[in-house]
C-alpha cells in the first residue's frame, strides 16, 4: 500500500498530464490497478477531534463511560457544520480530486455523512456484507433497489474519512484490492440501467479471488477509492469507538461520455482497463 503526505509534484502519464499536484505516477498507477490510495494527514487531527465532539453530543453514550456503549453501531445523519466541511475541502484533497476525477468534473462536499459509529462489542452489527456503493435509483426509501452503472452515474469516488485512529481491531473497512476492475467488466453489458445492489452482490461468488486489505490509519487519513471498489464493514474488536464517514465525491456530469476523445481521468482509465480485461 502507498500512502502520501500531500507534497506537490508534477507527473506525466501517457493519457493523463497534471502539473503541481499531490499524486505521483506510482500512486496514480496504484489507483488505476488496485482501486485506491491512502492520503495521510489529508485534514488536521484537530478537525477530526472537533467532529468527534459534535457526534458524541448526538449519541446516548458517554465517551468516558464504556458501560454506556451498549450497541455495536449507532448511525447518525448528515452533518454540514464547519469542521465536517473543512475536513473534506483541504487543498490536498481538492488537488487529488482533480487528478483522479478531472478538473471541473466534481462537486465539492458540503456535507458529511452518514456516520456509522462503531463500538467495541461481541454482538454482530448485522451490516458487514461485501458490497459496492450504489449511486442512483427511483426509490429513495429502498436503498437495496438503488443501482450503479458502467459510467458510475453521479459518483466520482468512494471516500473513507478516518475521524479517529483506526487499527486492525477497530473495525477498519475491508477492501478487495483490484475488485473495481471486475465490477467495471460486470456492469458494462447492462448499459445505462446497470445493476442493483443485490444484483451485483449475487455475482460476487463468480468474480476472481482478490487480496484483501484494511483501511487503517490515524485520524485525518483519507482513502480515495474507485467507485466500483468492493468493500465491507467489520465488527469492532478494539477498545475505543471508531468514527468514520464514507461520502461519495459527486459528479457534475457522467464519466465515459460517448463523444469524449483525448485524455481520460484515472477513474475512467481504470474503467477501460476493467472492461477490456
């Protein structure tokens, strides 16, 4: 796994040219082939602490009293207070968004959520299945019927924002390395309609075996992932509650436009690699 610290550099790729940006050619290659990169210190740890303080106030639990941590997971809604917006809009992240998705193609995050706050527990949280985040649908109250298509309609990136230190026992998100390529290949024959969350999951057993990694890191770490990456939650076997958000980077327009020629973003290059593979 490659982590970066936000040093501005220039890179040249056969189909992608960027100047004075935060990702080098090795990291771009990792994103295309493996489906993710990790950015350390993407936002300040102090901002993460402010976010945790706000979230604690909205839970019937005491940060200093583990006896009040009675559920394996508490789900909180969308948050648009200043620390949440600040964490998603640092110069490092904006530069990385430009490199991975394309300048002018994404919408800044002005809210963060929802938050699945996970607590140490022997109880099954009931939400640890492998999945791909879906991004459009006609049934706002039935998430299982939402869909994804080969253009990744509406979604430019899957993002994991770590608002607490997350080690191997602290319910880190599991990632199937390179699985975004399999999903691109799976979705292409289904055109604009794509597949629902359940329809995709039914195909997972037939997909190639993939290595797994866990999204660990210090508070302030962000994983920028291809929108097709297969991932899953885990039970919490650590000691301290885990705070993480998983927002999408929304798009201004569809990727892989039929009339588009010339340069493609790394997100689109990965789609092409998966479809052609």
